[in-house]
């Protein structure tokens, strides 16, 4: 086990879990979040705003358990609930046109995913592998949450300080796997924040439950979700901005690099960075050339030789979305179990491993 990724264990009712998580991440939140320039600018724009109130009212009305978890977290961190809520809603906010760049600068999330179907009779698992990319400010503040809620499936998830679990990589003892890619679609509206949707998915017992959350018409914004389930050979690739959801089962190995790909969204305005475009093509070329998705690290660990664009992100690597690969997680989904391994870095593999059966 790696000391560079700290383990948090939380149990009980939502508020109790939130307080336990908040106590564990309080120092990191105050160091890595409250001193972050982009977040301070976001606070100036949106603290106390009608837009933020509309998001909060929607979250409290539809996902009160997760709001209680967030409020418990805020209590232990020692910050007010509105500040922590705002931190969880940066991607849901419609920035004024003159500050649009501030929104892009705040959205470090630039993840890359490889998805492939399994053949259980042949002993081949389905695979969902994912580079979790965020701000390099969090490289010294990485957490892995092991949660046992009172009345929902136990789960494990990568965790950013002060954020609800579920919007990075996660697995539950119901056999569900979820990994998330940021998208920058321009259909934002007041509604349920996307982090609350991701957290709610971790309570799903089956695929229809997941789809129910991702097809809600009252979502404020959205993500790309890679979803797998124990016993199901074909994972799903789901692009779900605020205004629509397109659900595809994965028959042929595929990649996704944080922008909308489906033709359904061809006319939707979105921001596609050069890094996102590069990573999408790199994964597509790897798979088209016969790259084995069961060994997805071979592409997810790819670095540019000349310091330019690369799939594994590091500050200063030439990319234009400022991402840094914080962890690489590989989930192998079988008929009766899910195995996972989390790499802290290419030179620090198998930092965390586990199985839900």
C-alpha cells in the first residue's frame, strides 16, 4: 500500500460519514482548496448568488442524504456549508461571458478512459481503466475512501478533499463500477449538480437504477460515465450533459477523453482542448493497432518524448488543460466479482488493490 494515497474509512449515517471524511481531509482542504486562485475567483462570482441557491435547493430537495453528508463534511472541515457546496458545483456554474476563461482554468479534470467487453465463459473480464486527471495541487493530497453507509452498498472511491465521492473512480459491493470524465458542454442550467448525481449512482443496485439518475431532466450539467456491473459482459459508455443522455453498450474496445463524441451531440457547443483531442486519438490508435485493453496501462501511462502532449498528464507537459494524472485505476469485472488496482504513478504501481465478490 502506498503512503502517497491516504486511506479514509467512514461508516454510518450520511452526516456521520461526512464528519469522518471531513476530519480526515480538513488540512488538505485548507491548503489545496482555500488557497486556490481559481476557486477564490469562483467564490467572488457566485457566493450568495441566485444561481448557486437554485443548485442548492435542487440538491437538497432530491438528494437530501447526500446534502447531509456534505454538511457533515463541512462541519468537520471547519468551513461553511455554502463554501463546500460551491466547491462541489464549479462544473455546474454558467460563468459570465467575460469570465469564461476562469471556468476553463478551474476545470483541470481531463481524464482518459479505456472500456472493453468481457467474455466470461472464456475467462475474459470486462475492463474499465481510467486516468484520473485533476489539478497538480492535489498530488500531495490524494485520498482513497472506504465507505460503509448504514443503508446503502459499501463502496470504495478516489476522493478529492471536500468533494462528494463518486465523480472520479469508484466501485461498490453491489458490483457496480463507475468512472467519470469531465465534459465541457454548453448546456448548463440551474438544477441538480452533477456531483450529487455521481454520488447517488453509488447507491444503485442495478443498471436501471443508474440510468434513472442519468436520465433525469432536471440535471444542472453532466459528465461522461463509464459504467460496469458484476455479471454483465458489456459495460456502458454514457454521455450525459444536462440536456440529454446517450447510452451505448460497449461491444468493441473504446476510449473516451473528456469531450462528447456521439453524433447526437454534433450540434451542441462544447470546448475540446488540444489535450483532450490528442488523448482521444492516442487511445483510439492504440486500440485500432491491436492494443490489449486488459493491459490498458500501456496506453494510459504513455508520455510524450519531447515534453509535448501525452496521455499520462504532468504539469508542464505541453497540454492546454493543465491536468495532472493523480491515479490510474483498472477495474476487471467478472461474472461473480470485481477486482481493482490503483496505481499511484507508473513507477508506483498496485498502490491499492481490492475485490468485491
